[in-house]
C-alpha cells in the first residue's frame, strides 16, 4: 500500500526516530519506551497552536511523498506531538517566568570548524578550519603617491551697484563698485612631515569704485592690499612649534585725494616687512576648524616708502625726508577659520607689533555666505590701530573699513 506524506510529517518522523534511537543507545530508555517532551525545559520557539492534526492522506497532492508502509502509528505520533506542544505552550502562557529562553536568545551554536578526536583522553575539540594557502605570489601593488605640498586657491569678484534719480529727495550719486580678491595657500603636508610646519599664504585685494564727486577722475581705488605671510617651524611639544615668521605687505595702484592731484599711496609706498622668531601653536580639526597663534618675542620691523617726492612718508610712521624706518620689538598673529556649515564660513586675523614706543595692529574679519557653488555674499571689516602716525581728530589712532558685497567665487585645491 502506498501512503502520501507531507514534508512536515517526514521531518517529525525523522526527529522522533532519532531521539528514540539515541535514548536507547544511552540505556536511558528501553526499546518499548517513548520519550516524553513534557518534562523538557520550556523554550519558546515561535510555535502557535493549530487545529486537529491532518492525516498524511489529507495533504495536498502537490506536496506529497510516497511511503510504502502503514501510517496509523505515524498519525498517532503526530497527534501526540501536537498535544504535547500545545500543553507546553499553555504552560508558557500561564507561567512565563519558567521559560528559560526564547528563540532569539538561545546560546550561540559552536563555530564551524574541524573536530579532531583525542583517543588518549576521550575528548573532541572544535578547531577553526584553516583555509589552504596557495603558493602564489601576488602582483606588486602600485606605489601610493606621496604629496608633500597642499595647495588651495580661490578667486572672487564682488560688486555693488546703485542708481539714484536726479530728483531723489535725499540726493546722492550713482555708483558701481567692484572688489576682486585672490587667495593662494601652499602648506607642507603634515601627514607626511608631522614634525614640520611650513605654511605660506598670498592674498591680493583690489577695489575700484566710480565717483561723480571727483571732477578729475572717474573712478577711485578704495581697496588695494597685497599680503604675503610665511611660517616655518619644528615641533616642540604637541601642537607647539619653534618657528620663524615673515610678513610682507604693500599695494600696487596709485591713489589720490578727491578733487586733487595729491598722491596718497603708490607701489611700495608704503611697504612693510616684519620678521620674527618665537613659537607657533597650530590646531586643525578636519577642514572646518583651524586656528594658528604665532608669538615672536624677537621681531624686526621695516617700513618703507619708495616715493617720498609725491607722498608724505610721515603718514606711514616714517620720519620726513627718509625712505624707511626700522625697529626691533615683538609681534603676534592669530588666525581663525571656522566653517559653521557648508554654506557659512568666518575667517579672522589679528596682528600686532610693538617696539615698546608705539603699537600698531590689524583685526580683519570676513563672513562668507555661499549661495550655490559659484555665488557668494561677503561681509568684510578691517579695524586698524596705529600710534606711529599722527593723531586724527575724529578717529584718534583708530582706522576702520567695512565692505558688504555680492559676487561670484571660484575655488579649487591641488596636491603635489
């Protein structure tokens, strides 16, 4: 006679037969005894109660196997197993504190591996399987290029424009102002040379504005500043370096007082050079937060005015009739870059020099709002204090400049 069994029935049969054979082999059960799962520890395995067990003949024909044996014993065993599991489930629901584990917190299975036998001690151990190693020499990996220098360059063109009709009740003049700037940084890669600090920065700003109040010229120079700084240092401890610092600043264009031919500034008139020895603190967190503090107890300062025929050198702290003035003193410089978000960044620079007779200093701040990839709005302030020149009736020894502009910017970075 042929009987049809479902896969589930076949699995149940195999498990029960295996359990029965093990217990018989261990002597804990005689061949005519049946194991009782009611006394096993309660372990929840996700079982849910079902209806009356179906006999193998009631299964669908699509999932059937053929067994050449009587099935009365199998039907009885499946019914007993279902009653046992339902009883265990009811015990778990009524006494959850007795459930030792659930299916998600069962002990981990032993790792896969080989099980060598030890006949002398009658022990089996699990050893990790060692993958065979082919005696093949891998091809040489390409050499990773070493970049000693990091370059960052950005250029921007800012502009402001105003039109005022001739009958505007408050008056005023039409004007157009352009401000171009170039910044280049070339720094030694500290990931490759951790004990050395060598930072170089060059910047140039040029601002041109139309003017209707000047009958001699149609435009004026309202910003002209070239600045080069360099720091060379060797690590002392943590972020501190023994260092030498250099700073040079000048302008390129001629500038005049309004409605006159009196020149106020020109190329190398003025120019200023400062060289110092001291210590530098350098801190960097990724690319969004950088701080540098340079202190030079020994510093040499040179002020120079090339054209003393058309320009009064005393405006720059140089004695009348002289092209230059040099002094020895101390200086410090602090730089901060803080990127609050991908579109908002602030940079700040504080510089001060003193020869213990006079003090001069600069404080520059730039707040940059990026609009997309190429548009930007900048708010720039420059506060200066200089006691080496004559006192002003309104501002005393202070000077101030502020620029708010909208424009385009281009940035890129390279390594070599």
